[in-house]
C-alpha cells in the first residue's frame, strides 16, 4: 500500500499461501514471509517463502521447510509453522521461532538460524540449542515462542517467551543469544525471568532491550506468580541492559496490563508500542488506546558503566552496631592516596597499585 494514500500499489500481487502469514521482513528487493502454510502460489513452501518485493512473484531465496509440532505428546495442537522472524542488519542471517521441531530435517526445536545468500539460503548446521525443548504448560501452548529481535550491529539477538513458570526452562523469559556462536548445545549469554508471566514483544537498541508482555515483575528467577528475592516491578513494559540483562530504571507501567504488548518499534525519535490496552502509567495516567509513543527527547541518560578510580567512595552494608575499626587492603591500581582520618596514607607498592594495611575508620573510608 502507498504510505501516503493507503491505496494498493499497482503491479504488486503476492502469490497466495494456503495458510496464515504471521510475519514478513523486507530484505533488499525480496520480501520474506513466515507462517502456517505449506504452499505459496501453488509451490511447496513449508512455513517459509520469499517474494519479489516489486511484483509479489514467488522466488527461490527462502525455501526452508519446518516440520513436526513442538508438543510431541498430548496438549495444545496448533498449526506447524513460523510465528516470528527477523533478519540481521547486514542481511546475512535470518532467525525464526515458532511451532516446529525440525527445519530441513535438522533438529531445531522452536528456533533456527538460516544463512541468506543472493538467491538461495540454508540452515546453519553449526548453530543449535536444546534450551527450547522443554514442554512448558503444553496443555495450553502449542509453542511458547513469542518474539525475536536483533541488536543494531547484528552481533546478538533476544528471544521472548510465554509458557508459565517451569524450573530449568526458558519459559516466561527474555534471553540473549550470540549470532556468531557455534555449537550443538548452545546456552544464552543471559536470561531475565518474569516469574510466571508472558513476555511477548522485544526490540533491541544500542542502549536497551525493550520487552513487553503482561508481566508484573522482571529479574524474578525465584518467583512463581509472586515477587521473589531480587524481583523489581515492571508492569507490562521493561528495559533491560543489553550486556547483562539487568532491568534499567525506565518504568512507564501499564495498568491494566491486558494480554500483552504485541509490538515494539524503535524509531530515531523514540519507541512505539502496540498492545491490547488503552492506558500507560501505573494508574490510568495517560490514555493511549492500543498505540503509544515514548520519545527520546527529555529522557534520562543511560547510567555510566565506567570503572571507578581512586580516590573514591566505599559503601558498606550491615547493622549500625558493626565494629568501627576494620582492617583494609586494596590492590586496585593507582598512585599513593593521602588518608583523611589521620591514619597512614595509602602507599603505592612495587607493582604500582595502592595498598594499606593499618586501622581505618569505616565511617571515614
């Protein structure tokens, strides 16, 4: 459709699929599609297809075929196919998630990486993980995969899931995966758990991994529909540190949380959100029916992760009845430091780092 008028663009007519198309991605002059179909324009296409972006004619770029549903026994019996996918910024890798166990005959339970060439593609034989083999609340979910997003430099991607709290699984989690890792039993770089609530949409930017669902908390690895040790409130929206997965302070809130945040899109000026609810904020603060925008302008800067130098401030936790005089030794680099409590100075030792071995008031340190 023409973005200015909404009218259909003449000359484009995509070859029909015999099932639902769940996700599309433009890569150069080709449109890639994933869904619950087995044919496109009458040609065999098992969950993946590619089309000429100008005419809609089916091409041979993306022909991988998914097979067998994730639930191997009893439980939900949804259609076999692709739920979501994204292409790396350089156009070389496609990551897809969905209800399948095999892709082109290779064991790829619910997630696969595909190498994209100029006119053909192939499943990466050296990228495999077994972490999504768990059956999580399979009486309700045929597949618990919900969203995937690449980092701006393509070095990693993040996957969001539903599925309920299941110890040892990646259900109800946001997990970072390294794009260029290789192996037969790969593990995520970090995992952030909601503790029993769905995480759906995900969008990775240079400074944050934005995740949305109907979660009540993040950082809740020990929780099961309750806030356990370490949990922080993040009603329906959260921003995670890309390097560690730890929640950032950004916390706009969604009340009511509804079913989920289904879409997140980072533009040069801010973050767009699509959900099934009408308000943003902890208590019906701002009415934003279904669509909301969070501008970068006026936002807070990202906290520095620089390593502090000496001299500096040391914080201690404990009871107020803790001993007032304690013995310290520090090898943190730097030159000699003058003491501030009348005691011996910190001296630079032979290795060039600062150390002190006498008594020092903890309140003044």
